[in-house]
C-alpha cells in the first residue's frame, strides 16, 4: 500500500513540475508513515514540508497544490487532508483494503516476498564458535539472529550465503589437547596437574573417556598424545556444534577452516598485496601493517618475531578471500567483546583496497537466564554455564529462537525460563502461535458446519465493515514493507514485535465477534480475514525459524 501511495505522489509531482504548479527541484527524501492517531487517516507524508524550502509558499500551500492535483486514476485515496504544520494525511478507500486481502490470500506463502535485493551476492558469517567447547547462550543468540537475517534477505531477493569460520589451529586448540590429556592422565593418577589455562567443564572428561576407548594412548609420547587429542577433540566438538545448530534449525553453506588459509597460500597472497601497497614494515623482529593510516588507533602485528602469524593476520586473509569470492556485501555477527576489533579489521581491509562499507559487523549483547525469579549465575572461568542444547531441550527451539529475537541485538537480553513455559498470553511465542492455531481451529469448525471459502472472494469481502476488521487488514498490509525495512536495517526483532501486535489484534477481534455465524456470507468474509492473519503469522514465524502449529 505504501508503494502504491508513493507512486501516486511521484506521478503527482511529475504533473506539478511539468505544468508549473510547483517549481521543478530535486526531491528531498520524504517519508510515508502510519499515523499514531487513527483519526489522522491510514497514512501520512511530510512531502510538502520536504518541498517547501524550494517553493514560494509554505508547507501548507504546497500540500494544497499536491492534494488539488493528485494523480489517482484508480480512486485509491478516499480522502486527503492537511494536518499540523503541513503533513498530508490519506485515508484509503475500503475497496483497496479488500483488494489487498484478496492478494494476500492469492499469494499465500509468497506474500511479502520481493526483488529488493536484485540477486546481490551477500554473505553472512555468524556463530563461528571456537571448536573448544559447547555452544553457549551467546552463540545461540547469534545463531538465531544470523539465520533469521539470512531468511529475510533471501525472502527479499538477495543471493545469500551462510558461513561458519572455524578457528581450527592455534593456541586454543593446543590447550584443548592439553586439557583432555590431563583429564585422561588423572584417570590413573589423580594428582596429575591440570593446565592453569585449561578448559574446565565435564565435557573435557567426557572427551577423554570417549577418545581413550577409540585410541590407544598408552605408550605415546606426551607431545604426540596432546597433538592427537587436540585433533580428535576439536573434530568431536565441531560435530556436536554442527548437530546442535541443525537441531536449532541453523544450517551453513560453508564451514570454512582457518587451516585452509595456510595450506592454500591465501595468507601469503594477502600479505603480498598489502606489501605491494607499501603498508608493511618490520620492527622489533615482527611484521606490522600500517592500519593507523586507515583509522586504527595504532599499527598491528600480523607476524610475531617467532615467525608465527597472529589471529589478526588470519582474519585479514579470510576477509580478503571473501572479497575475492565476489560478495558485494558481507555481514559478520560477533560477540560484544569484539567491539574494539571492528576498526582494526576495517582498517586492514582498507589497506587491501576494500571499501569500508563492504563489511558490516553486528555485535551480540549478553543473555541472562532467569528461573524461579532469580538469575541463573554463570561463570565461563569455572565452566558453570547453560549450553544452548540444554536450554533448547528444556523449553524447545521455538521458544528459544523467538525470545532470542524479541529484542534488539544491541541490548542485553533477559531470558525467563518460567515465562516461556507458560501457556497463556504472557508467553510471547505461545501468544503468537496460538493465533495461528486458533484460525486453524476456526476452519475445522467451519468445515463441520459445511461453510467453505468462496471461489471468488471479492464480493464477500465487502461484508467486512467493522473498524476492527479494516484495522486488521491494515496491519496485514504492513508486512511487506516491514520485511524490506528489516532487510535494510538488519533488525529482525521488529518482526517479533509486529507478529505480537497482529496476534493481539486478532485475539481481541475473536473475543468480541463470532467468526463462524448463522450468516454464511458474513462467516465466509470473517474466515477470509482470519486466513489473511494466518498467512502473515505463518510467513513471519517461518522467517524467524519458528513453527506455526495448527493445534495447541
């Protein structure tokens, strides 16, 4: 509906410029929004205010000219009025709302799908947890965000790839092997020391037990045993991560190993490129990149004096490889503790000639778990934390995904376990899913009473005359523009808000009015409206990776 109104306004301006009603000028950006006060119509625009600076008259005068010459051949607009300092408020004719509802019913699963992205090649890299332990809640929040963004971007016409970067070499993998080795040795010698920086948690002991059954470790040189345990432990953890993510309805197009950067020569290629640009220098036996020339607060080491490349060097090479693979845009989802890392990575990419807006980084804030009215205390150092798998097993995938997406990722999130186990309106995911199930129940009831939807819904829809019914259609109509906005601003939490509002409006309508009545035509009209709500809720939940049950 917004697009139709925008087209009318554009055609109107073309006419006004062409005929001299308004002075021709570049059109400043203007907005079409839904007024907070329903008395102000269905849509409002600040177009006249945006134009007034280049015209002879006031915003009010410009608004009068626009209304007087409105190009609306299809009678889309029922009424146009000037409000405030020059806003134009539009009331859309009821017939247009009926047409929109019919379109929703016709398109079904494709309603809201668009070609906004024009098949632009995008990559979203998310989770990328080190294969040294199970996924925690922060990883889960990042997984829900990344997967949902990919679903929405794909739905909006982008060519999206999902990628998980595996840090499968380096000190953290060695420490994993040392930790498993120590636990294995403690089976026969409880006094055997555990590394001061070793990985805590029962999973280390479980890995030691499991690997000891598969491989004969006795008689191996300690260094040889640690190398073997590092490799086997890393692989087992990575398989568990992949399984946990699959259970969480998250899948990746590529699991990209850091070790492949070294074996393929891509590390050297990226270094050579920076060197050709004159941005490498040696100091103190180490090799540095002049990232300070591109906005970083200081230069950064990519190769230490012992000859080992830093993690920063791997990250530079990995992102350069993304660039070489032809992605027009890349989105990374990192933990909030990586905030200071963004500038240096972008500076290094600039040193390779990559534009600063090519990479966008979203930072995930912490998740706090609550149960029984108290916070569940977690400590990474002491390995006291709830894993993603444990939470999913306790409350279900639907609840975890919906709640993880219920708040902007830039804000900390409180996850109330007791709340999402409730089967009432206080539970946000239950409330939305129940609206979908309720519509399904209505159709089962209608079927028993031999009431079926008409083949041509147009005439029947005219029985929808209540303000609440038109308001529901208006809410349904917001879905396509909302999805496109989310594809641009990367804020999928807005979809959970929207679905909650739509479900609330429908529940309220259902509680005030009978849907299946003695009047067959009225019943058909209200069933069509209910079907429209069901389609939007199902499409929205699917984009969130949440089920839309038919019975609850």
